[in-house]
C-alpha cells in the first residue's frame, strides 16, 4: 500500500531553483515540528483519515484504500483514491519549501484529505498535481514563488485556462450548479461550476502543492435562505498560524489574502442580521456542523464556526 522511496526521492529531486534546502533526509518528511519518517507520516495520516471517515465513506472504505488489516497489493486491488492521494501529498510535502513550516496536524486535515464536503469521491489528485507542478515549473524566472501567498496567487492566475494549466477545459463560473456539478472532475469535464465547485477545485489544486486549503462560506446571507448562499476558500498561512480567505478567479478575481475588503461580499450589508459563516473540516470530533445549503438535513460534515472572524473583519470594510 505505501509507496515511499522511489516516488519520494524523485519528487525531492525536482525542486524549484530558489527553494530552500531541506533539513530532513530523503526518507523523511519535513513539518513545522521537525522531521518524520516517510513511513511513519504515511501511517499517522492514514490513521487520521480512517478514524474520521463520514458514514457514506465507511461503506466504501475499501474503494478509498482503507482496510481493517494489511492485505497484499495484488494488481492494484489494494489501491484507493485516499491512499494513493496520501502518497502524492507526502511527496509534495517533501518537495515544496513553503510547506515545510506546516504543522503535521494541519497537513493531515487540510492537505492529505481527499474531499471537503459531500462531493463525489473522485481521483483528482494525480491530474491536478501534474497541472500545478507544470504551472510552477514553467513560471517565468522573475515570478515570485517564495511564500504561500505567492504560490496561491500564481496558481489562481494560471489554472483556469487550458493553455497555461494543461487541464482538459477552461473553467468558468456558472451559478446554481450545486449539487449537479461540484466535484473537481465534473467541474473540469463540464468546464464550469458555481461557487462551491470552483472553490473545491481551487482548494484541491492548492493541496497538491502542499498548501493547506479548505472550503468556507455561508449557507444564508443575512440569515435568510432565500437570499442565497456563497462559498470561497480559506488558506492556512504558516508564518502567522492563521487562516486567510479569497475566491477563485472564476468567481472573483484580483483578490488578495491580506485584505478582507477586496472581496465583493465582505461588507457590513452582507453581515447584517447575523449572517453565519463556517469552514469545512474532516475531523469528526468537531462539535460544529458545516451546513450545506444544497443538503441542509445532512449533519455529518464537520466544520469550524467562523462567524466571529468574518463579522469582525467585514464590518470594518
């Protein structure tokens, strides 16, 4: 099941010219806390994912690559979306210097996870990893790619067009598509999605380069479901230990992680009447539910209540 060694060494050998030198050996993964053996990091993250599976994924756990006991890897029958993706995640953690200050628990929940909410479980990571790696490797020599913010902005500027991403379609924003189109592969095939779909695709792309990202939003503006919902992403910034938010280019564009007020929705008017905000999680021990406007009776997606953060930030705009 675990593929460390050749993959890990190959990934480590391909580094950006201006990347810092790793302090860990080639059979280790670097996190903020220090170096962890690749095999141990795999097992620890595997255990986290397995122990927090939502009920619908428990039914299909073997298809995802989870097993109650170690089984022979015969003709790929031991492979699964989650476990193959985990190897790719660890390789990216080794490769990209901006990921080395990421705490291991943040990596486990917001990089190595294979889904955000209840979107279809699909094998998105190999395709998006190839695309984002190509985007970064082919960046002009004067492109700043030193920080998480640099990488987020550059990928957001390049990934939505086939000529710069190599993906199968341009992707544009089209309202009212969830839950018809919101998993990353459907968004790519159709070439469009609403805010939830483009946010999931953007967050997944960032995860392939070792950036912790999650889907955030409100199920109801001003507490009124008829006013509509909205989703965007949050990115974890290791240098501050905090989450910052922005939209994908198809849904927004020209936004930053540093200025809350450059988002169209971050205003006192949108905060009125106690608008609630949440971010999705994978850790099932969270006592907060991430409310999905397209599936409000589903209480199985854990979340963080981010209402205080957004009310404070956006009421100042």
